[in-house]
């Protein structure tokens, strides 16, 4: 396998999970990321890793690093509760894809709330020499011997690989070249997210402990406490000393998802100006969470829906994760589907590298498997977003 090489475009969770799986299998690889550095932009704060994602990480990471991943997950305090903007309970809005536990974060199959930056740092550990930042993918071409010449902006000589993997997210340049018909659809919605300090337990402030989902007419807010068992660097030094984790205080993560028109037009440089329209009339504790956040800790993304059903010519170039099946964060499936892709693609690439299969057959098999779960995941994500944004009781419209 020493002469078989894989180029991975994008150092997100899916691309890094694939890299770790290849590393464990002894397949040569390099990861190329357009960002100048790991901390060049906000990477998000909290994601939920379900049973599929946990199995993929267990297959990609060494046992000590997988143990570290689990130990750095947030301590679950209660099952998700669904509330109106006035913090009164409602029912019937949970997406089918959600598998929250009853407060025991170690329950079999329970989703784990993790800090995205922490998981990314665990996935980079041990393979740093093969991750190249400030490498923006430009173009690729298949040579006569079936390899791929991968070109980068501001780099004269191409990189020669046996396989090129586009793991470069919803705006994938690899996808644009390989499968232009698979351009993701604009849902018309936005996701604005941020974080703020947890209220003092004795203060009585805030919307309550654990995960809270606020269902308003056409708009949903998700709030989730992130409480860690111990200081993240301390956990790393004890369980996987080669992992360098950035310290993080406990925090309250929040995200709002709704149609663009609900957020109004930008006003100056403070994103909270757009949020005031949405939360007007909501319970004061909710307004404090959203509007009390540091503007520098707030980010906004359009919600787009991928088209994994679109096929492309089988060859030495393929896609994984948001590059082909971006989906609404409301379903909680995006990152988990990307991790599932990564471990399946790693298996296919090992078959190609060891000669058990040709590259073309191995990738065709992976792409068929990927579509078998990505197509329903995108559909389920759409359904979850629709359920979360279904009309709420009368008090939810108080801000109109």
C-alpha cells in the first residue's frame, strides 16, 4: 500500500475522520485545507454525535483517542424539552432522527453533545504532518495511468494521487467540477448560532437546564448546556497525551433557524440587530441568552439541501459529507452522515490500495452505499426542519 496515495480536500470532521481511518490502515494520504490555519474562522460550537457517528469514530480513532472523545462530551443533564417562546411546555415537534437520552449521557445509543472544535482537534492529533493549511484546491485532471493531478492556487506543481476526495463542504469546488448538477438547493432559511456564559445555578435565570427547543411560528431556537467533566487539557493529558486541546469553559450554546425574512436586513456590524426582530416578545430569559452573546461569537449560515441522488461518472474522484449531501442542522444528521461516509470510504480505499478491488469498483461501491443512507438522511432532515417550524400555540406569536 506504500505507493497508493489519497488526496483529501477539506479538513472538516468528515475529511479528518477519513484521514484517521486511512492512517490506522496504513494508506498514504494528505489533507489540504484552504483556511490559513485551524482557527481562521468559527467552526461551530456544539454538535450531536449519534450512534452512527460514534461507531464511525470508534473505527477511525485509536482506543485512547476515542475514549478522549467520549470523555470530552458534555455531561447530559436532562432529556430535550420543547417549549413555546414564553417557556411553556409543548409536545409533538421532535424530529424522528433525535435520540436524546433521559439524562444519562452514557446510555447505549444516546446522542453525545460535543464541542466541534474539541472533536476537530482530536481528529487532527497524530496526523498533523499530513494536514496542509493555506492550500486552496483549484483543479484536477485524470492522467493516462489513471491517477489524479491535483492543482492548488499559488502552487505551481500538482500533487499526484491515486484518488481525490472532495470533503470541502457545502460550497465544494471539487463537486462543482465533478458533479455540477448536484449543486445544493437553497432552502430559503438561515441558521444563526452563538454561545454565552451559563447562568449561575442559584440565580434562577435562563430557560432551564439541559436541552431546550423553542418552537415559534416558522422559527425554532435550540439551546443546549455544554458542561464538561473536567478541564479539556487535563482530560487529554490523562487519556491521550498527544492530543492538544484548547481550554473551554462551560457555556450555553444556542441556534435559531428560520426563513430569511424573519431575520430582516443587516444593520451595521452587530448581528444581534437582526436577532432582535425574531425574539421580540419572547420570554426575557430567552432574549438575554440571544442578545447577551458577544457579537464576535455569533455566526450566520444559509441552510442548503444537498442532492446525493445525482450521480457522476465513476473514476478516481469522489465526494463525502456536505460536499454532496448538505442538510438542515435541524435534523442533527449532517455531521453523523459525513462520519459514516468517511469510514465506508476508508474501507473502499483499503480494498483498492491492497488490490482486493480496482479503484473504480471500490469507489462505485462506496458511492452506492453512501447514497443508500444520504438520500433518506437529507429527506429526514427536511422533515425534521418542517416539524420543528410547525405552528406553535398562540403565545408563540406574541412577537408578531
